[in-house]
C-alpha cells in the first residue's frame, strides 16, 4: 500500500514496539520514519545517556532537544515533497506540558501539509515489555533499557490521550510488528475509502 501525504503518529510507553512498527510501515509504504530517537540522539550521545532512570539527565538539555524537534518539523513542512508520508514515534506523558505541545505540533504539521493525520496508541502487557526492553539494539540506539521502571510506566504513568476522529489503539503484546503495521494501514485505508476522517477504533487480540 502506498501512502500519499499521510502522517501516522505512534504513541506509547517504552518498548511497546513503536520503532519496529514504524519501520514496518515504512517498508510497506515508503513512508519516512521520524523516530523519537532521531530527535534525541544528538543530545543523548554527547551526554553519555545509558538508558536508565539513574542517569543524571540535565533537565535543561530537553530545551536543546526541543530545538531539534522544531527544526525537523520545519524541514518537513518547508522542504519535503507534498506527497511524502511520515511515521512519527513518541512516548508522551499526560503530566508533561511539553509532551502535549509535541502532539499539537505534529497535528499542526499535518494541517499545514494538508495531510491525513492518524494518531495511533500502542499498548503492551508489562511482561512482554520486560522481554523486549533490554536488548543490544535498544542499547545501541540509546533507548530506555531500565527494567526497574516497567511497573511505573505500565501502572502509574498516564499516557497522553488526545481525542481525534482518526485515533486507533492497538495492543502489540502478541502481534508481530508487521501484523500491527498491517492493522494500522487497514485503518488508514478505511479512512481513505470513506473520506477522512475515520471513526475512532480499538484493535484488540482476536479482532
């Protein structure tokens, strides 16, 4: 399936499969993946971030990551072809004002490009996240590998939820990344067939 001027926004806690699903969507459609680590890595790498909550991450460093985020969105808005499609990924905490701002920026970017906008929330069982989290690939990409914070992320952190007519929720616990990607693309295709926006939806196991 080819995507034409579409923005898919994958949101969820660490290790639910945002990046792997984004890559599958990119492979299936040619969409360009804008993973959150693409934005974070320049700052994470020079700080020596080790992927754990114990790392003394300077709060002020997020202001610099914020500048990178704005710059990447500006390039997409001003210089990328009008038919290009993108898959963004983020962990968004409802308690963080900056996270709400990031969501609104992606939503605004879609409006500016007159693109279809599809926010997708990915969920996953805590035990499955435990098996996925501390891997060599995640270490190499400077992602969160801390196994001690899984219960906090799963039980205490409220993931930012923003009502949207194209919203979709998918449980990735027992799906392969390509299966999750396929569900998302079916949702996008359904919206295209009836004329955007699509009705909100939830994909659960067995659906």
